[in-house]
């Protein structure tokens, strides 16, 4: 009787083991990972909601907020264009300024920040969405120094906007410093300028690259740099690593390649683009790629002006439209 009772039990156990096929195990592991991911997301959200950012900082999931200010970086909303202001220990640098129609917006912003004269202007490349308002800014605010890339004479723009800019520079008794690879300090920030080795008619690939470093925090502004320039910058060994990246060419699919992002490894990405712009910027493929690297992606068309504050260790970010 006892033997007869045991047999069916053994068969039952063997049957149960057979049921777990490789596909079933994979499915269960996948469900477990999804559940763990959901729990982790909920935990992070809960800690943020309850203000326990300190725990997230200890876990390396968030930056410690800045307690003071050694550098502030302002990605100013100028619609479909770029405009970045760096302020560090009383020194100022304006990188690009958007189209001419935004010059009054930028001038008001600079005045509000108490800037009487800019210490440095960098024009990444001579396209109007980057330097359209520069003539007005030079006239009404002024600058001690202007850096711009050398452009082969056959590709130099002949637009009225560009001519106005040259006239304003001359009238202000300034000269344009042809960009060269150099490093200098702006207040408590180290600035690295990288020129593009690209030779050709696509001025986007002639963009000057600016890297700003304040202690543990670094920023990379890349103008409209596309894949050809990215490859050349990597080849020449430029230091491209940055915690905060201003995404090249308004989030176009012609830039922000995986090789470039592997070098930058951004934690924050800012895309400067206009709402409903005709180029479809930022392109979905670029945003999807950025999401693999950056924990936070800001867009000036949705967030308005985005401002980062660094105290050399901590980093805080605020947007015009909240968050
Ligand atoms: Zn542009």
C-alpha cells in the first residue's frame, strides 16, 4: 500500500519540474525585473515627493543641490536658435544669441543680470539662428572680446544680418578673435575652446565647441556640430566629457551620434529649439538615443529658459516653466 501511494507523488513532482520551460523562466525573470523597476521608480518618486533628496544623492541617483553659486549657466529660450549665458564670479560669457528678433529678449536678460559689458562673446558659427541678434547686443551691451571660427572666404555669409554684425564690431572698435584651441578662466570656471578641423561648405561642422568646468560640474556647448565634426573632434582628442550637454543642432538627427555621446556621457541634456519648428527638431531618433545616456532632458520649447547653478560640488537646475 505504501509503495502504491509514493509513485503518484513522484510523478507529480517530475511533472511540475517539466512545466518550467526556458521560455517560461525568461518570462518570469522579465516580469520580476519589470516589477523591480516599477518599485524602484515608485521609491525614487516617493523620496522626491517627500523631499528626501539626500537619500537619492547618497545612492548616486541625484546631484547634491548647489548651496552657493560659482557658476550659473543659462540656456535662454530664443525659439528656434541657441543662446547660452555663463556667469562666474562677476565674469560673463555669451555663447550665441538666437535670431535678430530675440535680441531685445536677450538684452533685457543681460541687463536683469546686471551685466554692463560682456567679458566674452563666442559665436559658434555664423548662422542667423546663432548670431542674428549679435549686432544689437554689441551696440547696446558691448563686449571685451569676440571669438568666432575662421570660415573659408568662399563660404562666408553675405547676408544683411552678417554685414550688420561686422559693421557693429567695427563701430565698437572691436576685432574678432579667430577661434583657436585654448583654455582660460572665466571667474571660477575653466573654459576650453575647441575648433573644428572640418574643411567644407557645411558651416554647422565648423562650430566652435565650448567646454566649461567648475569643480565637479562640467558643461558642453556644441553649436550645430554634426556627425562629421564629431568624428574629427574625437580623433583630435578633445576633452568632451560633460555632466550637462547642450544638444547639438537643436536635437537634429544629423548630430549627437552614439560615438560622441559615449565620449560626453551626459547626465543632463538641454535641447534648444522653437515650439512647432519647421525642421521637426528635436528628432525622435535623437531624443531616444539621448534617453539612453541622460537622466534628465530639458527642452526650451517646453520648459522655457533652463538655468543650472554650480557651487563647484552641488548642481541645481531650474526652468522658467516650473520643475
Ligand atoms: Zn542652429
